[in-house]
């Protein structure tokens, strides 16, 4: 069985709830968008119904995603397999919008220089003011970079497969440890979730970016994108 075949409708409820929470929508708001009732959205999230494809399409539109993403069909497939959009163009994103796109937490990619050269790996992050907080293990490449005050790069992105567009945000700057145990404990208690990788990850690290930049690919005719020529 290929990765694309390993999808489970039993995960639909969790995906619906996670996407709704990500968008900051109530069940009532999703129901209004999808032409349903809050009670049925609750059933979707908490039980194992098998809604029809027509409702799934409406639900995906209500949650600003695709049926494939909601059902987990693309869960283990690398993003960006769709063809490039016709007439796509790239725009620079200003710093304020970069921070807004990062929201307050998520999973991004960290690039550091390790013993064998550059290393890139995914990591949970939390935005704290205008810094990025990571919780990592003591002897990881990120922890060693923080111990020496080295510069790292941090990237977060989003790909809209349905319309062949998306955005990316890049932060570059020095990273440092939080040696004070009380301060580290307060920061850890403030994060949205513990590291997905689990294990003993107690080192609190902060990235203070000296450069924040972003780019967005827009496809004419896609939702929220003008269909006319670029001004």
C-alpha cells in the first residue's frame, strides 16, 4: 500500500476540529458556511459518521481546505505535487504580515550548521513577542547553536494545492539559551503544545531574528486573488 492510500476516514473528526480551531471558527460558523447544523458538526468531530461527497465538498470549502486534506488522503504525501498555476506571480510579504502568518505557534523548519555541515529539520515553535521559542533536547544541533550564540534560519510555509499558490516566511538571526530555570519554566508552560518528537526535550531556546522576509505566490482567479492583470 502506498502512502497516498493510507488514509482513514476515522481521522476526519480530528482533522475537522483541528482545521476549525486553526481558523478560529465556532461550530456554528462552520455549520452556517457548510449549510449544516452545529449539532452535526459536533457529531463529525466526536463520532465516526460517513458523510457524502457533496457535504464533504461543502465542508472543505467552509474550512478553506480540500476534501483530500480533510480525509487525510494527502497526509503522507509531500506538498507541492500540483502543477504551477497559470499566470502565477510572486509578491514580497512585509514584516507585519510575516508575523501574522506565523500566527502564535506551529511547525516550521530550522537550518543550522552542524558537525557535518548544514542540517535542516522540522520543529515545533511558539511566537513570543518578536522572538521564536523552541524546546529541544540538550545535545541537539539547535541546542549547540544556542550555546554558542550562532545564527540560524527558520522557515515556515503554507501550500494551497487546490489553487497552486502559497507563502513562505524566513527568519534569520542569533539563537540563545534561556539559562534561568524559572524563566525557562514559565516559557515552557506558555507554549501551545509539547514537542511532537517527545522524549526528554527541556532546553528552551529563543531566536531573535535580525531579518524577517516572506514571499507569496498568487494565482489569478484563486480565492482572494484579483483575476485581472497585475497592476
